[in-house]
C-alpha cells in the first residue's frame, strides 16, 4: 500500500461538504457502508462508508468511518476474541463476499460511484471480484486476511477511483487464533493534480532528508522512503505494517533494536510459518516493511532502487541504482524449526538488518554535491535455541525465549580524487594576420 501527507484545507468552514458539492478535509467518505458479509447494516444509499476497527477487547468487531484525505493507518486486530470460533469468524470477519457490492461515491452528494478495481492474491478461486470464504470442519478457505483501500483524488476534491487490495489464506483450527487480519486505507492525488514531487536536495542530497527509493518495475517513487524495523513504544517488534519504524534519512546514522518474547508452545509456530513456510525472507513481518519488489534469491537483480541524487526523477533510469541484498549466514533466507538432540532451535533467524550507503562528493570544490555510488542491505542470520530455565520443568510455559533484532544505517564517504582544474581563458578576439592593419606595403 501507498500513502502521503496532504495540506488540503478549505476556507468554507461554515459550509458542509453537501453544500459545496465536494469533499472537505476529514469529511466522512460516502458509500454503501457495508462492512460485513453477515449483515446488511449500513448497505443503504449514500451512507457513511465504514471500515472494520479494533473492538475494546482487541477483536475485529468494531466500526469506523473513513475521513477524506486522512485515511486509516494500517492496523491489525485479534480473531481470538471471547466466544469466537473458526466457523463464526470464517462466515463474518474473514468473508470477503461483501466487497463484491462495494460502492464509494465520487462526491458527498452521491451521483456516480467511483470506479473500483480489485487486486487479489492468494485466492484459490480465480475471478475479477472477491469470493466468499468457505468453511468445512476444521478449515476456513479463502479467508480474507488483508483488506486495504487506495483512493485517488482529483484536483477538484472528487474521488476518481478506488483500488481494493485483498489477500486470502487458508486457516485451520491450529493457527486461526494467531492470525491477525490487517485493514487500512490511504489517499493520494491523481497525476493531473500537479502535486510537487518530493525531493531530498537539488541535485545533491541534503542531510536529514529521506533517502529516495523507487520500485524497479516501473511503479514509481516510494513516497514513504525506506522504513526499518517497525516496533511498539515498549520496544517490542511489531508485526502490523510500518507503524513505529525508523525512516532512513540522509547521513543520519541509526541503530535501533526490538525484541520478541515467545513461550515454548509459540516458538515452533513463530519459527516456521503455518501451514506453509514462504521461502521469501521479505515476507517476514520485520522485513516486509522494506516493501521490496521481489525475492532477492530469485533471478531478478533489482529488488529496490536507490536514488543517486536528491532529486532523482522516477522516469530517468540513470538516476537510480539497485540495492544489493546480501545474507550474512549460510545464504538460505528461509528460517525453519529444528528439533535436534541439543534441544529445539530455529535456524536462519534474521538478527540484524544493516543498510550501508556509500556516497561521494562531485562537482565544484567550493560547492560539491553528494551522490550515492553504492548501497547494500546486509541481513545477519543466526541460530536461536529455545530457552532452558532452571527449576521450571513443571511449568515450561513460563520459560520465555527472547529474540532481539537490530537495524543499523551507516553512511560512508568515498573520498574521490580531487584535482585543480583551471579552464583556459575564452577567446574574445581571434588571432589576426600580422599585416591585417597594414594591407599596403
């Protein structure tokens, strides 16, 4: 998903959005209001569009409005609320069939709805519209575990189109309580809006501004830059989007750490995702915030592009260079659980995320500009054994395994060769023949 900050204010504070005929900042977006396949609540004409919200008990049963140009920060909720069963959440929270009738109006007064496009992954049923979940005893197929919106706004304050991102998965009795569906919504201006492209210098980078990153497949500039190690205010590693992550800023060295505490019963499931482990290391929550394009172990050489200059243009190929990804371990990105005689352990755990940027100064000696000449992301891997606590054999669940991950950012200057260069004086009057002024002898 893509988001940005906008300065969109109106001087007509006394007038409602219905009166001015367009949305104002923070106005509730109008739509059908449907938020669940199990109920028709809110599915009336021109109703405030609603999204799921975290309930007081941490579940997914809450409701919230969608404020115009503000959006909803991506969040996760708990499926294992009191009284819930796999069958109940499969037919309600995890059922995406209600999205087939989704409607969001371009204007607050109604009229024509905005065009809706679906981007779906993980579904076992092909099609252009979301399908409903399917429950059989012990298993929920086509369960909606991600539901996010991308709304494109015109210069006139109308919603032009909506992209709905949905990811499906299969949940079982063994893992559904640990699943955390992710919801969110973000706004962005259309290309015609003429919004100024954000830069980090012109042309060289300026200290404290974001390091520019882009998608090598042609999607364009990443407006949020590069985010490292999402974590909670208590220092725990976060698994919900990029909330709490540290943005990479030019020539600002950083070092942050987060921890994860696991019980003996949670350790195997955390180490090897259930039901099927993904060989792509960047699907792990702490690395998913990097939002790389593809698996670096594949044949694709470019997984993320770094801007060479502070004003690198997305359409200029020479302004970008690939980010190199290297594994500091046995080279296998997939972590897995191993129950060896010495005790259970988890192999290939990412314990360090280290970004190294090599830059140099070019141009005039009196006013040089800073440019990137190399970038590398090193993923440090190690083996994590399960904790053994003395005297807790009877109550092994109280023996917690603590896993820490550290992310660092380092900028190293490459001192290029300097030399004095004094250009020749320009020729104002060309050389003349010696007898030019004396043609007569």
